[in-house]
C-alpha cells in the first residue's frame, strides 16, 4: 500500500492512548485488524481483555498473538490498518519466555524491518515505562531498558508519534507539537 503510515502512540497506564489508537485506526482504514498481545493469566486480566474487546466493538477483527507479532504483520492480508496493543506487553512476553536482551533486540530489528515493508497502516500502542524510579530488581530494569531502546528505534521510523498524558494526546511528529485529543 503506497502511503502506508506507521503511527506510534505511547503514554502511561490509563492515559487515553488506547482509546486514541482506536480512533486513529478507524480514520486510516475500513478493514481493521486488532493484534492483542496480552494474555489472561488470572480473572482480573481476563475481565480487562473482555472490556477492551467491548470498547472496540465489531469494528476490528481480533488476532490474539502474544509473541509472533512480526509474523502477524507480515501475513495479515485482510487489513488496511493493523492496530497493535501493546508493544510493552509483547516485550514482557518475550522476556518472560526467557529471551535475553540480545534476542529481544534482534526481534525488535525484525519488527522494524517488517514495518519498513509498508504493506498497510500500522498503529502501535506502547507504555512509557522510563519516567519512574529505577526498578529495584534485574528483570524490571531489563524490561525498562529493552522497552526504552525499542521505543527509540520505533519512534525513529514512525510517521506519526503521539504521547498521551493525563487523558490528553499530544502529537510530537509531524510537528509542530499539538494537542490532538482532549
């Protein structure tokens, strides 16, 4: 697809980023696929996933894929736009599977290569995890580090970069900086 865009939307938990991503994806195309990277390991997460399904309604075909994100992006032929929610869950899934930082960096590189093929619009949702205190354990520090590196790489190739803070979405790229959603 010529003119396909990569849209990166980051922010803190409950900041409004997922709601904005749904709106952005709806504008980009009529045939939409939602790639869910979360996994329900308990009742609370199961309820959270059900709430998210209800929020997006029938506007999206859902693909649940906690690990093989790049494969889905390369193979998904039905969509004009793919919304991935969320990258940080995907990265944590890779870490918890036992991938080390080098393996995750290679996986992120593969994702970036797939995104560069520009077959369809892709909206990526991610949690900004680098604004808090330094975590007190090695796994959490590794997660923060792999997420921060991935975010830098993805922001470098994204056509649009947005950040959600306090329920307000700011467009960082393309400039100028602007509030795009209250």
